[in-house]
């Protein structure tokens, strides 16, 4: 297939690379051109604008930081909406608000274009290794058409609903669950350190009890106090907690724990941790415990 790919951070670069490996013709665009040129060695065409990346494409992926970035790429000058062919599909893998997902679905439908929300779970190393979990929602016929693309970037695809915004709700709630686990580890480790119990010994118990690589991997980061290299920046985690609270308000579903976690992330931001890995929120509980 002929694919456009916009947004080549650590996640997007790995995804675009795997689309190339699967034999697709890929045009890439990134605000900083050197990230796009790095993929040209693997056969990617370097586009000069978002509209250039998606011209004549069967589908275009966006993997961007937030709502504002997606809005600019889609609705701005030389944006996707003005250039995507009729019946071509915009696949948004960005973690964005449910409100923006609904706006994108409506705008693309007006232009005769398809739209799918397909956010992913996984850190940059999972993106590079084709081990992402893809969560997709949209019209069944579009999902079926794009399934080979999801197979190219991930190890498993979950179809969550027929309305694209439902995938964004699932992604935001998933990130809330991970953030809740980070906070739980942070509080437990702070208490255990004051009780002179080795955090790594406790981590081994919890990893056995829960049997989850998410618990093992993030638990190890917190036990080690090692928050670099950054897989997911703390300020982006705060953005996602704010978005899940917006979704909860839309659905009239209180999320009191999410409100607490938002405040913990704000405390971390106030202590200069914005660009650290979001697992560094553990430092908030440590400070509160006098460690």
C-alpha cells in the first residue's frame, strides 16, 4: 500500500520503519526534517509537508504529541484534510481527546475520506520491535482494509467499537491504569524503604503475583530510581490524565483516583520533572515520606 506517515518521534519512527519492512511505499513528514531523512536510508520518501506526505496515499498515519499538533497537521495550511484522496483513510495513532476524535471523523466524512482511531500501547522499544498493542475503532470495512497495516506495526490488534472516539477512550483509560500502577508502586516503595524492606525483593513478589511485564518493567524503573532514557515524558502523562478526566466528565463517570494522580503529576512538574520519564512521579511519594 502507499502510506503517508506524519510524526517521527521515537514511537512514530519505529512504526514507520516497520511499515517499510512490510513492503509498503511510505512517504514521511516530520517538523524537524532530519528525523524524516534518517528513514530515507530504509526507502522512505521524505515529504515537504503533511499534504505532500498523503497525496495519492491509500492511508496516512499521524503519531503526534497532542490535540494541538494533530489539529495543525489536519486542518492547517498544507494539511491532510485538503490533500487526502476520497476513500483514503486517516489513521490517528496519537493519544488525543475523544472530542477531537469526533471532530476528525466528522471532517473526514464531509470530504468523503475515511477515519480510524488506532492508538497504541507500548514504549519506543516496542514500536521498533513490532510489539505494540493496537486499539482501533471505526467503520468495520475500514478496519478490515487497514488490518495489514496494524499487523505490520504491532503484535496484536483489538477492535473496540464502530465509533472512532471509543478507541481514544480506551487508550486514555489504559494510560490511567498505568499511571495508577505507577502511583501505587511509588507509595508502596516509599513505605518499604522506611521499613528497611528492599524494594527489589518486593518487586519480585509483585511481578510473580501480577504476572505482567508492565508491572515488572515499570516497577524496576522505580525500584532502581532510573528515569532515563525517557520512554514517555511526564508532561505527556499529565496531558493524558487531564484528557481521561475530560472523557469521564463527558460520560458522567466520576474518576476520583484520576484526580489524585493529576495532582501528583502536577507536583512532579513543579519540581522540574516534566521531561523525565513519567515513572519519576515516584519521587513525589518519596519526597512526601521524607526520603
